[in-house]
């Protein structure tokens, strides 16, 4: 748990960990140069489960987390930011899953998002098969950091890169996606606080820039250097934020074909899984158009556009396997 001036929230965050149904843990709190009462609050808990560390000066959450990773003694490492809360069964649920699924190295969960006033905020979460997650990262960060638990043993270069702050978590998942199996439990295990003091809200321009660099790096593995227009389209597809139109369908069709052709050539991702995810995006876009326009044009897009033509080939290949 990295901490920087979190006196408004840290008490609830610590209590949420100490009240876990699973009790075989240590809580590493890393102070990153707080100038408020955060550390006094942390020290008020009289328990040997808490270990407190200091970065010495404000160095950023990435540096604080790396210090925690280096000092951690456990088999698994779980993250929780000081303004979030874990539901009581979080650790027990994730430990049980990782114990039973030895092939999975990184495990996240669904979250429930609230504002400062305790109001629940809308947050779309869908079930994503584990073999789609590395591909999903091509479009967006699909892991909530405060819900992540991972194995310490076997994961090389397990450290956050401060150069990508405040998107250092996305950069780490992207790097790990080539070497480890990931999964997201479709269970809400974390209460996530969205507020104006969060780093991504305070510095949106920097966040946008870092996400741009990460996605460009991922697409670079496919030998794709997107134009500004292609990148904007890629973001619209990934975040499902678009205004359906004939022109939009044409551009999406062209871009998804480009991605598919690039992966067929580079062989970065399993072809079948890659095609499955692209088809999922295409299907969602068609459905969104149908729901908004309330006409059958969406069905014609699905049936007649070139991208849907290889759907039949994909289905035949899947049946063969």
C-alpha cells in the first residue's frame, strides 16, 4: 500500500485489510513523503501484521510499490491503494483461485466504483476469457490495480517503471502479458474511489500521453505505427465510445482488418483468440448501432461488410479444433 497524503482515506483502507477473512498476510505500507497525518494513522494500529517503510522523499507510487515488492516475504503480492478498500473476502478468494490454478500468474477482479460522497458510479465490466486479456491490453488497461494479486516467484522484472507514471501499472501489465497468464474474476472484491485528488484526474494530459506510448509500443510489436486518425479510432473501439455511422463502420472494418493482417504476419498472439476478440468488438459495434438507430442497417453491416466475411472461416476453423 503506497501512501502519500492519504489521511482522509487510509484508516478505512487499512481496516479493510486487517478485517480480511484470510489472515495469513503482512501489510506493507510504504510512505512516499507524506506531509499530513497518514503515518500517524497507520501507526495507531497496534498489530504485528503491519510493516512500515519510507521512500525518504516523494518519489512516486511506482517507486513506493517497488520498495514494497522488494521487501515482501509472501508467496503472493496483492496491491491496494490507500484510498481504496478491499471487501472482506478479497484475499481468501484470490488465494484460493491461485492455489487451484497454477498456470495463472496474475489475477484481478471486478470492482465497484464510488465518488467522495459515497455514490456508486457507473462502471462497465464484462467477462473476459483469460486468453483474450493480453490482446485486450492492446486497446486499454483492463486491470484495476487495487484488485491485482500475483505470484512473486517466477515473474522476472516484476517492477513498475516510474517513467510511465501515472500509467505505470498499465505499462507493467503490458510487459508481463507476453510471459505470464492473466485472469480477471467476475466477482466484485474491491471498492474503488474515484475522486478529483487522484493522479489520473489531476494530470489527465500526462495520463493520456503515457497510455499513448504504451499502446504504440504494443502495436509496434505488430509492426504497426498508427496515424493519429487510426489511433483515435483504436481508442474509440477499445473504450466503446463512438457515434455509429456508415463512415465509422467502414473505418472500423479497415482498421480491424489491418490488425488481423499484422498479427497473421507477426504471430504475436494466437490467431484464433486474436480473431475472436476482434469479432467481439465488431459485434458490439453492430449491436450499439442497432440499439441507437433501431433499424436493420446494423444487421446489414454485420452480414455484408468484409470483416464479417471471414467469420464463417473462423467458425469452421474453431469447429475443426
